[in-house]
C-alpha cells in the first residue's frame, strides 16, 4: 500500500514539473523571439545606413574632384545629375537597367549644394540624402538630410566650358 502511494505522488510531481517546463518554454520563447526580431531590425537598418554613408561619401569625393563647368545653369544641373547618379548607382552615367546601390534610393533624393567663393568658383560641396525610408520588419525609419557630408572642392573650375 505504501509503495502505491509513493508511485502516485511521483506521477503527480512529474506531471507538474512537465507543465511548469512547458509554461517556462512558452514565455522564454516569446521573449527570445522579440529580442531576435529587434536585433534583426536594428542590424538591417544599420546595414542600410552604412551603405548610404558609403554611397554619399563616394559621391562627394567624386563631386569634389570633377571639373565644375558653369557656362549655363543647365550645365550646372547636368553636373549635379552626374553626382546624384554616382551616389545612387555608383556610376555618373548608369545604364537604364542599373540597380541602385541602396534599395529604393532615387536620384531625386540626393541634395547637392555648392558653397562658392565671390568669383563663383566652388569652395566646398555637400551632399545629403532627403526623405529616405528604411522599411524594417516592424517599423519604418526615415532619414532626412542624413547622412550628410561636405568636402572641400579640389577640382578644376571651368566657367566657360559646357557639360557634355
């Protein structure tokens, strides 16, 4: 009789322990999933932001070294378009099927600003990304005028030349 009582008590304790383990697993799995998804979201956003910083830096270096042609306002805009293409596609004259360096980035989102000396020669060039949105898993992050970089102009100033 005593042996049967111990066996029943052992079965009840074992089933309670299993129930607690299932409950603990359910709670911990939910917390771990939230932590993993948050880590993924942060990592993906940081990865895309790093690609943006690299693209803007490359475009600004290109802009600081290229010939600044300003015979007409149209020439200045053509030069700015080449700089925007360099940021977005990694090439000043991309082919139509060229994919952007950063997903969903468009040339219209790149802001090119020249600071000029009194004679019209460029002193610095700054580039910034406007209204770029990273659609991460649970939340969209928007970058406006970030990243932004400014370089001193070291290229050749050609006020009478036309942009090709």
